[in-house]
C-alpha cells in the first residue's frame, strides 16, 4: 500500500520499509494525540493479527503485571461483563486469543481470518486494556491475583487466586526456580532480577492500591505499541483504533530500564523439592550464567545461539560430550535467555550431578572451551547450525500458531527499546555477516569473551531436598496464622465479607443487557459447509502416496509411515524410546556428530517417532506407525532422501553404542519426570484413555506413566537392560522397515523419480499387519504422586463403551460446559489455572484441570456436569454463541506443515468429508432442549468413576479419603 497523505485517522505516517525475508513491507505510524506507536506488517496473509503491548517494568516479585494481564480481560466500560475474554471464546472465529506477560512488557494479541471478527476482537481488547472494570470492581483483583479465603471467625485462612495457584505450579519446576535465582543475581539493578510472573511467597504482598496505581502509570497509549499483520481493512482498523486513542494526550511514560552493569562472579546454593521416596543422589543442578550483549547486538546474539547448538546441541557436541564422558553429569545444555529483553543472558545448565563435583565440572568446561578456541572449533558445525537457523527463519511455519503473533513478539525485541521493528524481522544481512565470519576467529573470540570470562560467571547450585516443600508449606501456614492473629474483629469481618462479595459476584450471571454489548458473530457468518481438505491418494512403486495441495513455497515436507501395528504392547515402550536414538547414534557411514552436522546443514528437520491412530471407530483396534518426518528446500530433496535412508537403515544398534544409549535413557527419564510435574493434565489424560481403548493404551506405553516406569526399570538394570532393549528394537526394525508397510506423504515439489527411488530402497519381504488389539488397562481410579503443591485432574471415559455415538451435539455441550460451568466453578471459584472438557471422535471424553489447588472438589464438580446440562436444557437459552465457538475449533488456521499433519490424521483415522459435514450440520442444528439427551449420555460416561489425579501425597490422600481415587502410584 502506498501512502500519500500525512495522517490517517489520527495516525501520522512515518515510513515504509521492505522486509525481504518475509516478502512484506512494514509501515510505521504514530498516533499524534496520544503518542501510541503503530507498525503494520503489510503482506498477503489471510490470518490477520493484532497486538497491543505495554512496556511494564516490575519493581518487585509480586507478579503485579501478570495479575493485571489477567484482570483487564475481566470486563471493561464498554463491555461490562465479567469475562469478555470467555464471551469471545464462545462467539468468535479467532485463530488466536490470549495475553502474555514478559519480564519487561505485557502483550495482548489476537488473530482471525474473518474481517468482522478481527475488528470485534480488536475493539474488545482495546477497551479492556484502556478502560478495565478493575477500578470499580476490586473483586477482580482478589479473584485473579490473591485474597484471604476465610468463611468464618473460627475458620483457618488460606491464600486463593488464579495467578497465585498458577505460579505455585510454575515454581514446582527445579529448572524454573534455578533460572529465577540466576536472574536475581545477574540483574540486581533492573527489572530482570524480579519474577515477572510472581513469586508465590511475594504475591500476597501486593495491595489493591498498588495494583491500580500500576495500571494508571503503565497502561497509557503513550506507553503502547500496536502491531498489525496481514491483509487488514486499513481504514476500518485505523478508524477503530483512533476511537480508543483520541481521548488521550501524550504523556511521558518514564519506563526506561537501566542497563545492568556486569556483576562479579559468585556462587549461590539453593534447594528444590523432590519426592520423599526419591533418592537424592545425582539430582543436583548446576548453572553457570552471565549477561552478554544488548538488543542492538543482533549478530552477536544470533552467533551465541549458533554456538549453543554447536557446543551443546546433542550428547555428541563437544562441551556436552566432555562433561558426560567424564562421568560428571547426565546432561549439559546451553540456553540464550533474552526473552526479547533489553539485555541477553546465557546459561550453561548441568543436570543430574553432585555438588561435590562442581570444581571438576568447571575444570572440564574450561579445558574443553580453551581447546576449541585453540583451533579445535569445528567450523563446519558452526556453518551447519547457522544453516538450520536460517532455514527456520525462512520457513516461518509455526504450525497452528499464527505467524503474525510470532512476528509481534519478535519486533518487540528491538522496538520496545527504541530500535527499528524491521531489524527483528530482516535477517538476511545478519546471516551473511555471520557466514563471512566463520573462519575469521569471530566465534572463538565470543567463547573467550563470554564463556571463559570467569570474573563474570555466576554459579547457582540447586540441590534436591526431601523437606523444602514441607518447609515452604509450613512457612505459608505460619504467615497466614500470624496475619489472622493480627487482625482486629473489624478486619476479620472485612475479610469474611470480602469473600462473600467475591463469591456472590462470581455466582451472579451477567445481565442480558451487558452480554449484548459484546460484539460477536452470528450463525449467518459461518460457512454453509465445513471447509476441509483431504490428501490426494496416488500409487508410486506399489506404495501409497499422499499428495497435499497446501505448500510452503520452495520447501518439501516428506514423511514415511511404516505400519508397526504388530509390535506387542509390552514392546511399545522400548520401541518408543528407540525413536529418540535415531540421529543420536553412530551410523555405518559416519559418527553421530557428523550425521547431526549434515542434517543441520542441509535439512530443516529430520525426526523419527512412534505414533498411533485408532483407524476406524472400533476402539478395540489401533494402528501404530513408525514415522519419519523431514523438511528441506526443494533443491535439497535428494540429500534429504539420502539422510533419511542413512538414519533409518544404517543406525548402529550394537554394543558399541551402549554408553550413548545409557546417557540418552537417563535424559529421557528426567525429561518425562519433569513432564508429569509441569504438564500433568496431559499425562493424566493419556493415563485415562488407556483404561478403555486400544489406541489409548498404546499411547500410555509410548508416552505415559507406563513408559516412564519402563525407562526407570531399564536404567536400574544397567547393561543388561540396555542389551535387552537393543534386542527388542533390532527384532522389530528388521520386520517393520519394509516396503509392504510403507506409506508416503509429500507436500511441495519432489521429482516422481526420486519418490520411486525412495520406495525401492526398502525390500518387499512381508505384508502389512492387521490392526493391533491391545487390551486396555480397565477402569481405574488412580492418583500419581509428584513433588508439587498443586494438582492436575482428569475424569471421564469412552463413549463407545457405553454404546453412545459421537455427535455434533456432544461437541457443543463440551464447549458449553468448558466455558460456562467449568470455567466458573473450577477456575473462577476454585482458583485453578485451567480447566475444560474434551470430547473427541475416538470416543474419549475427559474433564481436566491444570494447576488446581483443590482436586477433590474439582472431581466432584466434574461429576455434576450432567445436572448443569439438564438445567440449561430447561432454560431455553439460545446456543448460538457456543455453536460459533465450537465451530471455530473445527476451523483452525493452518500452515502447510500443520495442514499436512491434519490431512494425514484424517486419512489414518478414516475420516470422510461426509462424516465431518454431518457433525457440522448437527452442531448448527443443536438447541438447548437437545442437551438433555447429551446429559444422559455424559452421565453414562461418568458412571464408571474413572479418574486420574496427579498431585502431592497430601492432596492425593484427601482424594482417597473422599472416595474419589483408590490407589496412589509413585512417579
């Protein structure tokens, strides 16, 4: 677009610059009256994105801006409903709707492919951030932040609040705690030393008055940066933005962040919680960190990321290999922690070691790095890492995550501090510069400058403890007891009354008049039929080939699926782990490091995994596939095929690889243990699905609790366990890697002769197996104990075990329960960070909660869902908005990569266009009275009492005493 006027709807035009790397032009404006800055990334992109970002500079660790991020979306002057955010989730076709807190900024991004919907979203978000109801409704602060939960004078007081419980869950991560402690030491003089999310120990220090003062100061248009991306309605969007900004005058935000001066070397010790039955040996984490450059050092910051991969990207990378080879730890990685911040920091993290090994670890790291600086740094590996980074930038494919939102986050890494937003997007010059410096000693100099600068390396040692969790809980109880003892009778009554007011507000529905203010779509805005794509099926060399129409210009996405449905259930765990080893073990042709270097140099990615699909609707059957996925530039397609064949056919699985396998096994075990603590809701769902279906139990043995137990048991057996594992893998691979089992998936330009050559690289010695008939675990009610003060829950079962068909009405009911009933009872009233209900075509129906302070109450609440549906069914209340939100789930915006994945999933699961249109029609036709039938169906689903709760021993015992679970498993 060309601009000829000086001003457009109050926005003064400043400049336009091409961004060659993404085929766009970035236009910059400033709103003259209010001072708000605006950048529009003008490009051919249907999925339009908007983000308004405020520079928010915390002065403590109370999480004030995190609480504000939640709270401003709880009603505003123009849209005076309690949860406009939820109303938008009900009645919008958004492709992204969220808010994000960073260490020095708060961002409110949305995206939609629908023009009308996009402007609706922008309007609600602009009013939310500028005119929130927090001024007139302090209950919002108490709900989202924290409050004393007390019902009577003789009751004990507890802390309650959504952000408070969210951060309790976040602080259960040892690595998160270590990173926070490192930042405190590295940045003692500016905001990066504080916990922007909020430290649960300090969140209760925040007052409502401080909360309001922060909004007044920081949420002013003069402190705002607005980002737009895609093919927007220019006049309509700018006119809408002006209507919100025009009432404000330019003000001085005073949000400058002082540059942190280098801090001297220091060593700090801390503790983190582990399970009481877990051994303490080899559980210490040690981190070495320092501040590096600033946001202006673009070349240097990217060079550090390249070095992080080259030095510690795998177990065969020189720094990781040196520490592991010396038997000093189980893992070592390097992270460049800029988070889009004004200054960059790095950390070398050593996992699973002993505090007594600190000096030896330091010595090995220094000796190795000095050796690399003295001529042993592999410049080919540096080039390979640079190539991989450049491919990722050029691909700009983030799955279902809108690229415009990624660009919005990226531009803040320069724009927020006075730099040019274009600099964060235009990378060609940076990569050219770095490529020219590979053989000049530039990267060696960076190692000396940062990694070998002992005078500025801070060391944080995180030691495991069986008691620190109890000590933290006791300290919280004592603080609460002391606070209550200090209250006067009047103060006690105030807190009790405040609690009652909050509960009353939470339980009072929005008026029809208030709800009518929220701009939403109508059923008439929905497509007449569901736009859904399917791959074109061909045959090449006797092998089925799936061709995909959506492509990413110049890039090939190639996948090989080998039917592995005859793997016995007990061998799924070793086979799942085996897929982690491809590209990490030596091959017949070269070392693992040489293979990794070739992959990074010539491909976008190459991965091997074990996947499962249910095939049809028979839940007693499952299909398992060994999947090999690759992305590459079209001109590198032949190289991609060569690397695929080397990886899957020539990886060494003999005794010479045992030590490498052992190291990867330990890392995989640790990673899965972290998964249960940080993403327990997902782990709980995997376990629940294993109770009733063949594909569910396959997933459990490939990714879930049973998989983790196999990892632990194999590690315990040592050499014997690894040898037994190798025997299982070899037996299965010899059978699976056969052309009779192969299916190919291709998106992009790839020569037919190359595809045929690939298929003929595999022999035709057998035939495809029948679907697997894995026996489910059977209905159970289980708890899984983790060292964390919060919980994750999952209840539910399978439709088909009760003879219930999958329907559009069920999808709508699941959305209604998620956004009306569960959001209110589990999140708003219960204080959980997240909750929801999922109903899937495979029959799996699951109620779940995330970072939940009261799992027993949540499980009971979930089981009362049918009663809510019956009451709603009798109300006659329209379902139009819920239907629209349900349809939005079927219309995600997909890039080429995500579209390929969706089409393959539909193919493997035998989904037809007719079936999808039938469900879509049912969704559009459902009325509130129809939900009585769904309520009866859900009651059947819940009748078996299946449940999984992942939490601390104390909370699991509460659930067991209440009769909600029967057994408690140890992680």
